[in-house]
C-alpha cells in the first residue's frame, strides 16, 4: 500500500540447505548481527521478533521510534502494518487477487487523493464502473481495490465499522491489546513516527489519510501482538481447520488469502509484506517448524523483507554472508564485457547490466544503477543493498542468464 513505497524485487523462494537448530546463543547473536548490519547501513529502524513455538528467541528494537526526540524503537512500539492488514481482512471474509478489479492505487490521479478523507463507498466508487483487467479467476494481479471492497462488504454484512469488527472478533479474543486501526488524529501511545530515505538522511514521511488504505492497509500493531496473531491463527483459535486450510492454500501465483505461500526443497513459508508512507513490514511463518519472523520498520525501504528472509534462512541452517564480510577480487574487463546485456525476470521487470570503465553496473526497471563487485569471475555482490548476482553460461561459454539472490530469496533471469 502506498505508491511511493519500494516493493520487494523478488518472490519468496527460500532454499533449505540444512536442518534447523534454532535457539542457540550463537544463532541469536548472529541474528542480531544480521539486523544490525541493516541498521549500520542506515536502511532499517524498527523492531524484530523471532520465535519458535512458544519460545521467543529474539525480541528487540533497533534505531529510533522518533528521531526528533531520540526515542528508541522497542518491542512495545506500534507500527503501521500496510498490507499485513490484508490477512486480517482475509480471515474475516476471504478473497484472492484474481477478480480482475483494477487497482485504485495505480490510477494516475491516486497521488492527488492520498490526503483526502474518504468513505468506503467513495473508495469503491473509484473503481466500481471501470472495466475489469481480466475475467475473474483468469489471472492474478495484486489489487488494493479487492481488499477495500472486502472491507466495504464486511461493514454492510456485519453492521459494524471495519475497525470495530476486527477489534471485537480478532484482536480482543487473542489479547492483542496493542493493535488497532491507525488514525492521524488519535493519540496512540508508543506509536512510531514514519520516515522515508532522503538525500541527507531520513526525512518525515509523506501524509496519507488512513481512510484511504482502509481494509487493505490501515491497521497498526506491535511485534509481540503479531506473534499472538500467528500463534492464534495457526493454533486454530481464529478459524475452523477447513477455513484455515483454505486461507493458506495458494489459489494462483502462490497467493492464497491475504498471504503468499511458497515451498521449495521441503521448506514452506507463509508470509506477506507491507509498505505504506513511513513504514515497511514483513511477517513470515514456517508452519511445519512453528517458526515466526516478524519485522516492523518505520523507515521506508526493502530492509524488513531482506531481514526476514535472511533470518529465515539462518534458522534453517543456511549460511548468511553480510556485505561487509564479502571480499572483492579483480576481474578483467574482457570477462566483465561478456555480462553486458538485458536480463528479464518477469514480462515487466528486467535487470540491465552495463560496463562503466572496469566496473559492472546493474539497473533494475525503474530503479537507479548500482555497482557490482566481483567475488569470482561469475559471482558479484552489491553494497547498496544486500544482494548478489551470479551469471550462468551454456556449453559454448555464452552467458545465458543470471540469478539474483536477496534476503535468502532468489530469482533467475534469462538474457534477452
């Protein structure tokens, strides 16, 4: 939620390389070091909680909840959730992103309406008469409109406001006393201020009236309350077993109901991210091992998703190497020149590799060009973000593809 918020480049395909043995002192120390690397890089402020079953392994705040007063983030700090809201809405009334209803936050005039208070009826009116992007069920397309429509229907059916229904039927039964519907006007104790990256450091994030994200992105919570949610949802305290199974079963494109569900090499993660003015969030859960990773940030950017992916990888025995721990080598310009070209990840998203002097540059669609640093003749890493690129060749020695790895996730792109 929020048009200016950077979204993760990757799907969530996590490779399981070894059996997990979470909970040791070394694991916790390494988790803290991973998170701190993003803090040191001025990419993350927020709170992180990691738990297995009923045991909390890490529960800590990093950076400031308010930079102007130098108040630290903590486990009690409240953060806007952005699109993590969707799983609460889905639990109340299920939906997948396959209706074809156009996404109102992608409309050309959206940026001029973010600060204007509105009603659910007025939100629905923005897209109700527009043609469908495709026939229902035919395709998958992420749409805030669909979840706004759900909130509108929920209010009509229940006779309650969305925020009251969620409070009475989800938050209160689970003891989530620190969660609610965000409001610019209300005094909300321990609420973090939201920030965006600026040329000379963080700046106060832009304003959005919370009636705009509504049931697609307007809730706030804490890491500890979200652990209560995960334990309640997957512990059978929220939905009947058959409803929970439906909610967590992918319908199309690995997307279930307000949740993405992906499995690779025996490892399953059920997760969702959120992005809204001033805040980025990630909530991931491994139902087989009852592992919960909750990352709530009050600085816009991709760090929460990267942190969650790295922590999940670490908990499953995968080695996580930080940018500061990688060693750059020298590769000849002739070798580097072979990698120049365009690599397509999706029909609308590519990575362009160029050569500037003796340095490879990587530029993703609609993003800035970033330098690549070689670890070997085929493997490169970025310093601006914690990501790596590895090039692959065919039997003739021709470069045919690259693999992008970020936060424990990976995606392959073919050379055009």
